[in-house]
C-alpha cells in the first residue's frame, strides 16, 4: 500500500449498544465463566471506539501495516488492535519568521511569508515525511530564500538595472511564484497550498538607512524633473502669449532675462520676494 485508502468502519452506536448489553448481562453472571467472558469482551471492545470530528481523520495501522483512513464524521468502532493516528484536514496558517536573505543584486533583506495549507493525502502526510508540520515550516523557509535570490528588492533603472519583476512592486507575480515553489516542495507530503504571499519585506538594518536616503534622493530628483518640465512649459506659454497680444516688444536679451527670472521663481523651494522696478526697462 502506497496510496491513501478510505476505510469504512462499523457504526459506533451499534457497538456501544453491544457494549452495554455485555456489561449488563455479564455482571449478574460474574460468578460463572460466561459472565467473566462477557466482561472481558466488553473491556476488549472499549479501545476500538473512534470519534472523528468534522475536517479531521484517523489513519489506521495494524502492527505497522497501513489499513486505511477514516474521513467520515461521527462515532465509529474499529479493531481495538489498530493504531489510530489523528491528522487534521482543516486549513492551517503558517507565519514564518523574518529571514535575512540576499536578493538578486546581493542586498540583504528581511522577508517573511504567510502560508495557508491543508492536508489532502493522509498517507503521504503520515508516512512519506517524518513530521509533516515541521516539513511545512522548513520547506517554506527554503522556498522563501530561493525566491528572494531570484528577484531584486527594488528597481534601479538609473543604474541600468531595470527589472520587470521586483519583490517590492510586483506582489502578485512574486506571490504566484512563491505559491508554485512551495507547492512543488510540499506535494510529496500530500499537502495542498491554498495561498502563499509575502508577509513582511524590508531592507536589512545595516543598509536600511542608506537605501532610505537613496529612495529619498530619487524621489527628489523625480520631483525636480517634473517641476522644471512644468516651469519650461509655463515660460514658453508666457512668451507665446506676450508675442501674440503684442503687449511689449522684447529683444533676445530681455527674453533671456525674463526666462531666467521666471525659472528662478517657478523652480525655487521658497516664495520669491518681488522687487518692483519703478524706472525704465534699461534701469
């Protein structure tokens, strides 16, 4: 036997009724051999009762040989010589510890995963691995380490390292890859992965401050780029409108001065303090 086998046990209430009859009839006849035999039979029957709760199972063994698995709910009776191992079929959560690993670029990151899993094959869970719950923990950590080494934490396009998938921005793609990787590792234990996703992700402490400054600098540069782009458009529009309405005639030197002043006003971090010229344009 190398696969799971459903076992159909005897109804437990029927055997409970038989047990009551044996005890009730055996006590008055205790002085003769028949009564002693009936009480002995009752004692032998008691260990055979099995209670199976919803989404639970019992794996049955007879002297080391796999007999079958009970997945039905209720009170049952089996051979008292059977060894009964309980395996839950409920969905379980596993929140891994924060692991320190290196991403694709070699940067140390802290990462953890949240895994939702359940047992679908009780034979594999009971006999293919030593401890299926510990197997889930170890293999999940191994899968997270492998996944982190496949993708960079963030995209560094300014350094020529433009990646389509990153750990920080591509959560759906990373979660799908993680779920596939974990499922391949846990399938030998008869375990189905319902969901796998990144629970925590951050740079390791020794480079966190440096990477934060880098991100801030990148954001500042991007903001400055947007400001300059908008300022150039506004200056261009101002010169175009002045030329159309012929409010004032500006030579190239005056246009350059006007462009310079407008760019300073529009791109400055602080509000500009205007100075009113009460003289002519030449003074």
